[in-house]
């Protein structure tokens, strides 16, 4: 398996401390401010344990959850860089499913990130399997062989199966897995080049909604540390991509089908068949900004699976726990944490409309609301 290629610098990128990621020779940090003293010992100890496991191997497959978001993609590329530089491993970052959201596709295209579909590489030889931004028990990643991952890094709440890994760092405290990977790079005194720095920065930015949702001090610290290193024009191109006409059609359908419950306390939207699964959490994220809303839930079917996404404005409820409790009995895989969670459920011949109606009713009852047709969010014109 070929070693992970260097990330090339973008045109117009700011000059930063030299690294082996497309700049000049030294990969070691020299003139960046160190991490806070209170965290340095802990991070170096974790780095030492991670590298102890890694150095016993030669070829690593680093896998994200299926249909990865920017945080998962950046984390995989960052860990690949770390293992290549500090442990001398040949590394391959990969994902299952698709990358369909316009911003996520732009991120790969603009930054030339060295990550590829797992279907292209999963039969290549490897002796180390790593998971980032997901955990073994969740089951939302694509690996045909029954291997137990030896290395797991994820900011979501710890699952018992993760404790079986030779090395695990799960649960944070961090609002993004990109934060945790950045901490490892800093502990190793590695400075990422502009493309990797931009990916990690955007991973933190998007997962914490611009440091406005479920962020920790570590997220702020890494966000500020990465900012001078990033390619600002590239970041703008990622955050403002061109979108296809069906993107607007999907939003039109979502708004037309959205129904309010509990006097405007909740909104649910069945999007029907969607062109990419990532549009489902995007719509849920948009709907939760409705004034006075407590929670939003969006669903959409894609290639024989029903995707759902829950967003909360209520800190008293844990979205991840609720989605797991509701979706696990339906045969689905689920993940998430306090304010946001998602799941995918195999249809297996079931009607997506009937399954969606049952799921909406279950969520409404869980929030002590009466199931029913609801009120249109956007009343149809006469």
C-alpha cells in the first residue's frame, strides 16, 4: 500500500512554519505557541501510548463513518499524517458511502485531501485498522471483514466496544474529533501544512457550528492555533460552493412537507427520496433555527435506507441517547451526542412512508406531544 501523498499547498496560501506537508523539510514545530501547560503532559502521555501501538505495525487503514462530514474527513487525514511522520507507517485514509454535500465535495476538491472510497482499498494488505469520528459498536462504517479496530479516536460518548481496542481515546472533552487530532499533532510538535490545517479548522468550525454549539475549551484553543495556518481563500471556496438545481428542489420539498407540532415546539419533515443522504442533517440543522422551536427532525430515503437527523435546542434532552433508543429496535445504526444525532435504518422491504410516520409518532410521544398530522410550516397558497 502506497504511503499517503503529501498535501500540496494552495495558490495564495499564507506562508507558515515549514512542514513536510507540501512545504519545506522540517516537520517539527518551532515557532508556534505551545498548548496550555495543564494539557501538555496528558496529551504527550496519550501520544506516547498511541505511538506504542502504531509502531508495532506497518500499514494502516484509517476509516471514517459512512457518508463522512468534514470533521471525519479532516480527522482521518490528520491521523494519517501523524502516523506517517511519527511512526513511519504507510497509511491510507478511507470512507464508506458517498460524499455528496456541496461543501464536503468542495473540501476534497479544493484541498486535494488524500482520502478515498474504502471499496478501492479495503482488500489491500494492512495490519492496523483505525476508526475516527465513529466507534466499533455504532456500526456506521463500511468494512467487509470482521476485524476489531486496534485504534479508535472519537469525540462522541464512549461505547463499551471501543474499550477493546489496543488504543482508544473517546468521549473528548471536545466538540469535534478534529480537535482531538490537532491536539495529537501539537503534542508531537508537528505543524500541518495549509491544506491539512484548513481541513482540521473547518472540521472544528462545522461540527461546533462556529464554536456556538457543544464546544469545549480545547476546541477554542485548537481553532485559534490553526487559524494562522489555514488557506483563507480555500476556506471561502469550501464554505460557498456551487450547488445543483436538485439541492433547491430538495429544500422546497422539505419545507413543503414540514409539519409543526405542539404549537410550534417541534417540526418534522419527511423529505421522501433524497439525492444525497447529507441533505437530511442539513435540513434538520436549518429547521432548528425556527423561532421558538424546541427540536427538529428530518428524514429521507436513499438507496434502500432511511436516514434521519435530530437537532435540539433543549439542553435537558440528549439527542444521541434518544435516537439510539428509538432506532436500535428498528435495526438501525445511530450516533450523536447532546444537541445533534442521526441514524440510518435499512428499509428491508418496509415502506419508507409508513416507517417515517411510525418514527415521527415515536419521537413526538418521547417529547410528550400528541402524534398527528400537524400544521404545515409553509401553508399552501389557495
